C-alpha cells in the first residue's frame, strides 16, 4: 500500500503538474515542492519520535510525499533544456541518470538501513536535510531563459493542447506508445522478482536485494558509458539494441536457475535501462517546444506509470494461475512481438 500510494499521485496529478510546469517559474516550482516534501518528512519524524506513528500515518505521508515528488520531477525534467545546449542534452541526462542510479538505487538503501539501525526517525531526518540542500542548489541555478508563456485557455484546454501535440507528432507518439507497452511487460515481471529470488533461485532473504543491486550496478555502468556509446552508435541502433536486451532479459530470467547468471542478466538489463532512459529523455527535450515540455512530459510519465500499474495487475493474475515464471514468459513473448512491429519505427524516432 505504501508503494502504491507513493506512485498513485502521478495518475491523479501528473497532467496538472505538467500544466503548472509550463505556467510558472520551473525553478520556483521545484523549490516549493521540495520545501513541502521537507514539511511532510518533518511531520512524520515528529510522529515517530513521539511514538504515535501508525500504518495510517505512514500511508498518508507516502501519498503526500508522492504528490510533492510528482511536481518536483515534472519541473526538474523541464529545467535541463534551459541549462544546456541541445547537443549536450544526452550527456546532461546521462549525468542525472548516474546520480539517480548510483545514489538512489545503489548507495542509498544500505545507508538508509544503517541510519535506521541508529534510530527509527534518523533516515527521515537525513532525507529532509538532503532535500533541503537540494532545494538550495536548485534555487541557485541560472537558466538561460524562462519558458515562453502562452495565453492561458483554461487548465483543461491547456492540458488537451499538450496531449494533442504529443499525439500529432508521430515520432514522439510512437516513443510514448513504445514505452507504455514495454512497461506493461516489464511491470508484469518486475514485482515477481521477490518470489523469483526465493522460489526459483533459492537465494533466501537477501536474494531480492542482490538482484536489485546487480541491476543498479549495471545502471551506473550504463550512465557512465553513455558518452562513448552516443559517439560510436546511432541513437536508432542503441534503441534497438536496448529493446532487444529487455526482450531477452525476460527469456534469460525465465530459463535461469543459477543466481550468478540471473544477477549478470539483470546487470546487463541495468545498463540498458540507463541508456534507454537517457535517449528517451534527450529526444523529447530536443523535439518538444520549451513551452510544451511540462505538459508533454507529464502525459508521457502518466503513460509510463499507468503501464507499470496495469502490467503489475497482469503479472499478479497470470502468476496466480500459472506460477511465478508466467510473467517472465509473458514479458518475453510480448516484448518480442512489440520489437518486431517497432523495429523500423525506432529509426524514425531517432531521426526526429
């Protein structure tokens, strides 16, 4: 429930966050939303220290944090094109991915566990402090120019304009559909890793963490290698290779019974997720007009999270009927069909 409530705000407020990002100073939006995150964490800390925390308080806090993060992420994603030239967006996005994979996915969890061992409230205090430092840094950014603010036709009309822009741009529309469909197959498989690590691989309680760590290490390598990859391969071929890797990740995990092999597979998949995520963000930032980037990116993100949610439901249903490996086979067959249909289209996306 905590995970669901943390991600649910994207579906409720994602489109509105995109509209806000196109209508206000984006740095101020990120700064204010981060201050709100600090407030939620501070309140949660008080509940913990006074020993009145309960499940309901935690769930409300997760929803509030997820809501603030929806606005933070939407605003932050639109800042990069205002800070660097179009030709440098790939490198800039790769550096952001490196920060997320290295700190958030790889180093953060063991630090959080160590802080939790010192006291229940300590990791929440630490997060509030680091968010505050991040807000200070955002406030010091010097963007090249503010987004061009067009006349406001009303929230609903402006959001519809963003949706129309995405839908009437064939390469960006195809990119969005590709990500949503592949997230269906990914979303069906990914939650099953907990059972997969224990029932299929026999890795015990630490197995799931080791699998996640392998993917995070691969993600760090992918982010570090992006500069070299972009210089030696076309974006179209990188996208094709990436989707092929994702397809065979499902197959490899379905067939593997060896923990080390599964960790290696997820490490390679981690490289793919960093490279694909960098390319996807870079293409959108280069193509979408600056005054539409908040709305178009929010439509894209809502589709991403919607695909993960629906995929998770599909995975839960078919695993309940056919067992823990069923979502992996579903992911392989579905991804193989998708990549066959989309192979040529990926060239059009990259050319755009």
